[in-house]
């Protein structure tokens, strides 16, 4: 791989795919806006000229606060190719976190998308002495726009200065500072180099099929997981379509016909439930055939050698009658390659099901401090097995510490935390081993099994330690349960906070003649509560006595990104335990 700086990906793209009509696209006002590779590069260069004219120096920090859209990539590449540092910020965080990140990073310029974010920025701008310039994506009366920034750069082109800036940048130079979510303490700035990211691409480029040419993206680019994958798409010359919402996911996928994308388990679960509900609406022989195929897919063995000849015979019939139709319904074609799942652990049944219907799930594992991928499922022998996150990337070493924690070392380990050498030394030892904070095991075949965060383990008053993750995963298999959080630290037994799937639950209530006006009416209904007791008892039977949920509370609040209970990739456990502390206390009375 000859590319040594992230922005070299554009040089590669335009050399190998010069006639690519769609490099980036997004839906604006319900109309797709598309950019070819040449237009993409031209805008990037004009942005770089603008930054240079505005006085942005190498190592200056520029923040991007925006949802996914082509301008995000244009800004990112333009910032990096002049030697400045990109600071991506998620557009749905608190004013307090904006204040901390912009100050801590010494941001000199910020590009902001939404009015709600601009309001927060205006409230703190006088408290960020480093911040000189604010631009907006879209019109806003107070600040200049992205389009004006591009026009400004076109007016003051300086190709000699840009070439000098590019030439001065080395592979090991800092490219970006990514701030962690800060669920417990203040966000930490993870410093990643050009080399960190490019080594990810070098060791992931073989996983997509060479014929895979179209990707959709909706997980946030402010998170390193999606951003790194988008860099990979560009390396492979793929067309990237940004979706602004998952609400129209199926419709958009049928239109775009993607060959790959990234997912998180909770969205995969929602898609599975919709597929299941579709079958339940069928009648007669169609319903019988459909549900037979669903059950067959649920029991699919990912490893080819584990499937019997009779199963493969049944599978061919199911694929022709049912799976091919589901694929067309979900992604619009039969040429789909893979979806990569990250964040929380995915249930094995879901990985089996989607692999069976021709939308194979490749599960990956990592963290921001590891650029982010440590391990991922792959197409090599023993590279993909249910219940594991695959094998480590080439050049990444892993081992299990005495306390069960997974450690990793290699080209993916961050440069350190920005302005925090002491904390850096706490997580990276003198031999270069990064402490992941996850309990894990490594199989004889070299595959990694993640058991959960060390900080999530629950120590009961008896001294017994239990892992809440397997319990929560099992509970969430129920259609009645959207999210479950198990707790019990220093208590006598585990309890659970249950966030119901109200879409399903409301249909159940109507079917059972239960009248209600509000969600509170539903969760306070005795018949509903008894149904949840039955569900909890069913899953409790799977676990040891000490792991069984003794009490639970139904929570009517919606758990969302906006109210900070969900992060882009998972549930903020600490936020749940803190917000519902009084309810948890009552469960132990």
C-alpha cells in the first residue's frame, strides 16, 4: 500500500477510478445530490486554499459538527492535507461537552450543521478563546456558509503552498483527535495518526468482495468506526450514499442496491423483527412456508462444515422460495456482499439468520484508542465463527492479562490522549500494550470472544461476580423488550430495568382488549405486568440461580440518542443507572 497519508486516498481514487460518476451522495430535501470524484477533489482543494488564506497553520484544530453528508468528507480531507487536525464532534451532545471539547482541543475554526447546535455554540463561544471562525452547512444569518468558504478558496487558489503543505506531512503525524463519549467522566481526546488509519485499511481491504462497489452510510462519521470504514470505501473506489435517517432505510436500500454497509446490533434486531412480522401477516401455505424458512435461517451454521447435506438441501428450497424475496425487499438485489456489525455484541441467532438469507454479518471488535479495529470476521479459514469477533488484524498482537482483560499491541494503538500523558500511561504500558477494558478469551483457532466491559461486571453483596451482558441479550430476544439493563452492584440479587418495545406491545394490548391512553397506562396494567413476569421467568430458567432477575421495572421513557441514554453504538449503562437510581433502590425494598 503506497498511500502514506489519509488524503492520499483521493489521489489513488482519481488515478484508478477517474470516471467514477458517484463518489459521494446524500439526500437533500428528498432529492439525491451526487458528487463525482473529480468534483469531490476540486472542492477539497478549494477548501484547503480557503483554510490557508484564513491563516490556518499546520497542527491547528478544525472541528466538524455535522451529521453524515458529502461536505463532511470534503472538510475532513481538506483539513488534513494542509497539516491541520480534524476534530469530529457528534451533533447531539450537551452544551457542557461542546464547551469542553472545543476548549480542550484548542479549536480555531468550527463548521456547524444544525440550528440547534449553533444555538449551543453561541452560548459558549465567548468562553472558547481559541475559536476564531464559525461556518455553517446551510444558510444561517449570522455566520458564513460552506459554499462561501468554497468560493473563497476558489478565488484565492494557492497550489504551490498546498503542495508544500502536503509534502511536509508524514505518515506518523497526528491526523485527528476523536473525543470519547464521556459517559462517566469528561470526554478524552484520542490522538490518531495517518498511519493508524491507513494500517486499518491495509489490513481490511481484502474483506469486501472485489465486486462490491456501493456502500450506504448512516452511522455517525464523528465516530471512528464509521469514519474508518468510509476511508476504506474510498480506497476501494466505492460509491458512498449517506442516509440521514433509518426510518426510510429499507426504501433507500432498495433504491440504491448497496453491496455493503456497517450496522449496529439494535438496528439489525429491528430489521429482523420487521421480517418476522411480515411473515406473521401472511395466510395459509404462504405463512407456513415463510415461517419454516425463518426457523431454518435461525438455525443456520455460519461455518460451512457444520451444515448437513439435508440442511443444505432444505436451504436451497428456502432460498428460492423465501430468502431471495427477503433480500430483494431489504437491499433491492441479490448481489449483496457483507454487513459489518460493531458496537454492542450481536446475538448469535441474528448473525446466523442474516447470513442465511444472504446478508452475511461480519462482526468486528475494537475501540477508539485502537483506531478502532482490533479483530474482525474474515473470509480466511477459521476467520468467521458464531459467537466470536473474528481474528486480530495482521500486525496486531493480543493477549489476555491475569485479570482476564484483553490487551492489544500494534500499528492500531493510538498516539495517546491529547494533553493527558498520565492517563495515556495508565492505559498503554511501557511495552506498548493497550488495556482495552474488556474481558475476553482467545480460542485455540485464534478467534476472540468478548464477554463484556470490566466496569460492567456486577459484584453482588455475597461477593459473587456476574456478567449482565448475556442476561440482557437473552431478555432482548423477547419481542416485548426493546432494551434491558441488569444491575445489582453490592446488592443481594440482580434486578432489571426494562424498556418495552411499545410498537409491539401496543398491538398486543389491542389484541387482548386492553384499553390505554398513554404508555404509563400500559405499563401499569396488571395483565401487561403479568405477561412480562412470564417473559422474565422464561429467560431466568436459562441462568444459574445467582444470575436470575428477581425483580424488574418497566420504563415508559423513550431511550434515545437525544436524551443521552443511547450512544451512536450502544446503551450508556452508567446514564441508565444514574437516571433511574430511585427506581432501582425501590426494587430492593
